[in-house]
């Protein structure tokens, strides 16, 4: 985890499964205490990535049982002219989602650029987005979901989860796919909601002999009012901001899933996670299929559009 990621964890609204988020807090605490060990500092790592990262990656073939079709795995640095014509490609969105990528992950901005390039190349006929994510940072999510929606108007885009979860920000993104499937009955989908965490380090710094004085300009009475109120135990302003975010989240999922939603079975907009069978019943996903069946479904949609 980089200090950039730690900074993101400590600020802003999150569309993420809390179990995962809380599991990262010991690392954040180590960074605060100065006990986190890194082999290289951030500057050295990013300099190394810039100097040694290949300008282009070759697509790699995805082996799908009982399917003769060539399916190719691509990344934000895959060269479009290396992808064979009439290909179905797989984009992996795995793990926590940040707006900007970290050491070993891509961010929403990079996925956004990749999908636009895939939409604009004649070499790609259909796209499968492979999700396994607890969600992530609110910033960047709406942008990427809107791009997925737009790309699906140009060529088939189907989402899939293979023995994992699609939670929160992941659900926002996945709902924008033309269709969405999971492969296992144990897969979990949902967690439509948002939260933020406020950290009060006052006691920690005072214990270490540091007294902090925040001084505001006389004109800046509203600056950081939500944060200052929260430290006093008044969460009203932060709750209002989260409500605005979740209203947009819910509206987007309702629009994307449309008449497939069945809120009479259960209300999916209160933050609950659903197992695969219940996710089908509530209309968050379109079914439980193996990857081979999803590839065949993409081929059908390609034929219909042709």
C-alpha cells in the first residue's frame, strides 16, 4: 500500500464493503506510527515504473473450457493493434477500486481510458468485464460507470463475477453492463450504499507532545464545517453529503437495471449483500452461468447487432 492509497483511505466517501476496509486499517496505523516498512519510497517506485514499464503489453489468450473462440485478456497498456480482429476481450477489475492506480493496480481513470480505446477499435467485437471487488473510492466511480454504459451502446459489454464478490462501487460499475452474471451460487452481490470514516488524531498527537491549532480566516466560517462538526459529534452535514451520493448511486442502478429489478422480493438499496440466487430474484444480476456460457452470450449479442 502506498502513502497515496493510505491518504485516500483516510479521507472522502467510500463505496466499499466495510469488512475489507477495516482489514486495511492496521496498515494505515503502521504508517501513522512510522512502523510501516516499505522496500522503496513512493518516489522511487513511481520513477521505476515510469522508466521500466513497457509502453505496450501484448494481449494474452484466456482459456475458456469447451469454447473454440479466442478470448483475449487486455489491460490499460495493451496495444490495440496487437489484438486479432473480431476478438472478444476480458477486462479484469479486481480488488479495491481507487480513482488513480497504485503500485500493482489500475485505477478508474486508467480503466476508463482502456474501455474508450476498446470501443473505438475495429479489432474488438465484444467485451467481458470480470469483476471481483469489495468496491472502493467514490471519486471516479460515476465517471467509469457512465463510460461502461456508453461503450455498451457501441458493442456488447457483459459483466461477470467468478467465485467472488461485486460490492458497492463494484455494483455501481457492474450495473452499467448490458448484462451481468456470476458463476457460483456462493458469489455475493450488492452493498449499495456509502459511508465515510472520520479519524480524530487529537489525543494521539497530544500524547506525543504535539498541540495542533487550526486557524481559519474570518471569512471562512463554512470551511471544513462538516469535519469540524463531526469531531464534536454532529454528523448532519456529512450525512447530507453521503445521502446526495447514495441518491445518485441508487438512481443509476435503477436506470441501468430497469424493469429487471424486483424490489417486492427485497429492497436492494439499503446496503445489503445478496447471495447469487437472491441477487437473481431481486434483479441485480441476470443469472448464474459459467464463463463459457457468457462468451457464447456475447457472441449472440454480436450476431444480433451485426
